């Protein structure tokens, strides 16, 4: 049993730690130092799980008061700090709620007035349990077919999972999910699960693919693998109820970079060795918090050595010797009038991938592309904010669903017109 005189001091220490997490959610580290990674993790978990943080702080406060924390002045200081932290945590919830309005405005600005009239979106059903259990991703309406091989030669890195509606999905639209992990780590089972289960429960078929990782793989191996996955989708997705002619792509972080390249390098034979005749185009792209300028020409990178990391482990080239290789691997340099519709998403508080990357990328898209470009800058959101269920995640996922539903409605309308002409 702890001595009674230490309880107020221990309570004060715990409250300062809790308040530190809250403060970091508002002011994450973005400078180029070693604190950037722990700041990201702390801010990520606090901002997305603000209610959970409030709950543990409330429970700890009750226990400490019961143990006699208010018997001395450090305990009262700790209580004052706790009240301030609680107020700030509840404010974080309001910031998360504001994401809904941001998404709605972004869709209206990017798709134009009256866009909703063309969209059929299935209501969510208000499953609040997802917010209570944020890391539970099961859904009785969705079935997952795991570890299907889409190419030979790279073991588990050439496997994919297919998420399908349990009640079947004849001629369903298809989404390809590309995981992140800085091109060197990551797995198909770790990211975008809220989005894939949400869409699959509403009639979509979703595919999550592994791809070869650096440093063993050298870019563009990563991109080639994703195009191999698209080849598999064209040939086999009908067996799982999907429409091989309607494919959208999404991904976060390095997956945002790669999904954007998939969309912007459609049918480029350089990235389709041995399968040049396969159609690798996509109907839409939804990149989350991506890196779009590997040449770092605008000096957006949050940490020193970004170019050296890419050159040594990913591209296996030195920027000083071959800067063109870095530019060719940059989505911002691959933008053209033929780009498909884009919905670019980034958080204002991202510590790992600077939001300026998305702003520049969106500017380039809007200057060159003939297709709609939607951009949502999510208030208070950290890197990887939609990896698990949260209030903010739910708003963004529903917005992505509605964007993709609009693209799909345009596709089905075009097919109907073609049928009438035939």
C-alpha cells in the first residue's frame, strides 16, 4: 500500500501525463527531430479516442480521490489540471464532429450543385458499437476470402484478400485498397478496415493486396505488383461477384502515393512488363494523407534525410545523380488531363506526411485534369486517423462512400446511354 502522503503527488503526476496527451493532440510535433514519432502515436490515439481518454481519466480521478488525493494541495492542483484536460478532450469531440460539414462542403465544391440527386447511398444504420469498440472490425454482413494468390514469385507479398457482401454481390463495383507503411512495412490486413467493411456491407467488393516491400524491392516493383493485382481483378473478380469493368483505388500514406500512381499511370507499359495489353485504368482514386512529391522540391518533408531514405531503400538511386527518377515516381509529376476523378483526403494535424503535399497535388490536378477533384482537409486529424473506428472516421468513410457512389452512378448512366445507342 502506498504511503498516504504520496497519493496527492502521484495523482498530480498522472493528471499531468493525461493533460500532456491532450495538449499533444492539439499541438503535435512537426519539427525534424526524434519526438515526431512518439508525438504522432500519442496525438493519433488521443484525438481519435478522446471519449475513451476522458473515461480513463475520470476513472483514475475517482479512484485517487477515494484514496485521499485531495488531502494535500498537490491533489487539488491535479484536480484543476484534470478539469482543464477534460474540457479540452470534449472540445476534440466537437472538432471530430465538424468533419461531417467539411466533407459535405468538399463534395459540393468538387462535384458541383445537385450532385446528390445522382447518388443512391444505403443508410448506415447507426451502429454505435463501432465507436465503443474501435478496434473491432467484424461485420456479419461481410465475408472475407483471404490469401488469394494474384501473381507468382514473391510468396505472401503476392496475396490478396477479397471482402464481399455475405448475401452476394452480382456485378458489384470494386475497390482496390493499397496499404501504407513507408514502402518498407505493412500488410493488407492492417489498414482501411472501417472503409472496406462499410462498403462491402453496402454491396461493394473490396480487394486488399500485399505488394513487395523495400529494401528488398526497388521501385517501381511496388507499382508493378499493384498492376498485377489489377490484372487478377480483371480476370477473376467476377467469380466473387464484382464488376471487372468498374474499379476504384484507395490507400493511405505510402499507399496514398501508390494508389495515386496507379490512377495516373494507367496502361503505361513501363510498369506492366509482360502484361502490357491488360487494362490497368481505374474509375476513381481516393488517396489518404499521401506523399505526392518524392523529389521534395518544396521542402515539405517533416524530417531530415527523406531523400536519402528514398534513395537508399526505395528507389536505390541518388537524387543528386538521377533526380528524374524521383520525379517520375512522384504523382504530382504524372498528372494529366486523363486523370480519373480524385477525392484527396488529409488531416490538418498530420505529423508524418505534411498536408502541404496534398494541397500542391490538388492544385496540379485541378489545373490539368478534366475530371472532378474533391479535396477535404480534415480538422484535427492525425496521420492514419481512419485506421480504426472513431467519430471522425465514420464521417469520412460515409463521405468516401458517397463520392464513390457518385462516380459509380456516372458509370452506370454512361453504360445505359451506350445500350440505348446500340
